[in-house]
C-alpha cells in the first residue's frame, strides 16, 4: 500500500543506519565492530562501586583478518 508522507527532517543518521520512507520489503543494515573493554567498563546502574586494583585489557590480535560480513546480505 503506498504511503503518503509529509515533511521529514533528519538531523543526523549514523554510518550503519537505515532511513526509509515508503514501501519496503526488507531492510537489513550490516555493520561489524571489535570492542576492547577493561574490567567494569559496561557496568550500569544508579549506585556503582567498582574496585579494580590492577586491571589490564589485552588488545593484541594475532589474526590478520576476522570473519568477513561480505556475503551476509
């Protein structure tokens, strides 16, 4: 069914985002990221007490390439 859309204002859109107006069959944004985080990095809450006396994150990656997302569409 066709869509009737008025004014659309986009202030910002991310690099792996999808912006669509109208009919669509399939939307599949693809992105890949490698995240290194130390102890207590992803903690969330109202009252947090994190005690890390000595913390070290190993970011050495011995592979040349990781798994590709080339054919995932």
